[in-house]
C-alpha cells in the first residue's frame, strides 16, 4: 500500500477500524482489522501519517507507530466530531479522523512516553483510593445515623465511632457492630495505601528538580506537582502562560457574537485533575491569608474584598497556572512579586 498518505485508526479493544487515504484525501480503503492484524498492518505500511483520536490506549499505539517510523498525530475527539458525515459509525469515525488530521491548523496531542503515563497511573491510583475512602466513611456515617449516632465528616473523626458505640451499647445490635468494624478495617487499609502513595510523591519531590521547582509556588504541594508532570504536555508547547491557563479551562467561556463580548463562567474544557487541584490550592491559600491578615492594598486583597471567595480562588488558580508556565519554561523557582 505505497499510495497511503494517512492511515486513520478508530481505536477499540479488539476490533479496529482503519481508513487509508491518499495525498488528495480520497479514501483508498476503510475496513475492520483485529488487534494482531493492526500491528502487522503498521509494520508492513511504509512510513506515513498515522492519525488517531487522543483517547484511551492512543498513546500506547502512538508509541508503537512511532517505533515503526510513522508520523503520529493524536487529534482531540472534540475536533474530530465536526468531520463526521451523517450517521455515526466506526467507518465514518475513521474517515473523519483522516480528514481532521490533514487540517493545517489542527492542534494535535503529543504522544506520551511510558514513564509519563506511569506518573499518571500513580496519581490516579492515589485519587481513586481517596474517593473510595470517602465513600466508605460517608456510608458508615449514614448507617450509624439510623441508630442516632452522628459523626462529623472526615477521617479525623473516625475515632469518635468507637466511643459512641461504647456509650450506646444497648441501642446498637451486635450485627451492626460487626459491620462497623468491617468498615473501619477497610478504611484503615485504604488510609495506609493513601499514605504510602503520598510518601512516594513526597520522595519524588525531593529527587525530581521539576517537582521541587513546582512546590515553591504557594498553594502547590507534591500531589499538584505530580499531577502537572503527569498530565500536562511539555509546557514549551504553549506560546504563553495565558494559553496554558486556557488549556486548563481556567478562562471564561465566550458566547460572543456581532462584535459584543459575552463572558460566562470558566470553560472547564481542559485537564480536569490539574484545574481542580489548582483551585483547591488557591482556596486553601486564600483561607490561610485571610486568617493571618491579608493586606488590603495587594492584588489578592483587593480581589477578595470585591469578589466572592470562589471567584477569587479561580482567578488565583489562573495566576498560579501562568506562574507555573513561566517557571517551567525559564527553569526558575517561584519569586514573590
């Protein structure tokens, strides 16, 4: 197949739709292949453009295609959707990927290395265990409330459960006590794993110069620094800090028309994990500064004085994102303005 210029692949687990087009964009073939046949096809195909949607398993197949000498282009799915003609099916999706990959102004996602994705797995595992622990704690608090035992939110108040059960020995059946102990044992296991994963992130901060640099930003800790390194591409790919903040979804959503600018809430169109952690870090920083006494003539003081606290936190998170871009591209630590 020497005439193939673009090889577009609609990814799946076992069955892949492959569309080959020539330099003019004409479809040469559009067929379904199995997982083993796809590797053989990439190996037999002379170097060409291999286009895929930037979705699950795309970085793995991107590394495979790059290892065989192909030019890999990962197109965000939201940019592929306008090129789907009429009915949506695998063949139409593959043809749309081929067409989108040839657009001159198309923004493609860089293929991540295995080490880059390993950091993402560690971060997501930590967040998954935190969510599971929160789910167990909330379920346990709900069960105890049925017997008149009310416990405050958060893992720090779990010790009160033992005391409450001892005081209400007659009102709580033994079956419930056994189930409560099951919950406490499972929460204890998750807590140890969460602390272990956090310790790994903290140790990586000491060893990795980029993570140490990120942690110099007020409001950024090992978890946020790990998320930036795990999910953000090379920050030099962004033309400015404003562009990086827009990629994170920390800029207003536009509904402008007819020369009139209409701005709404934040777009939330970027990387969810980094955006959430930056906003949480900004909120904690605002709370700490308010308790200590914020200078009313500073930028943050004027902002908190006239805007709701969450709005101020989003604005501060935007500023933190721009500071991170400047620090990482210039290889400098944070300097207080």
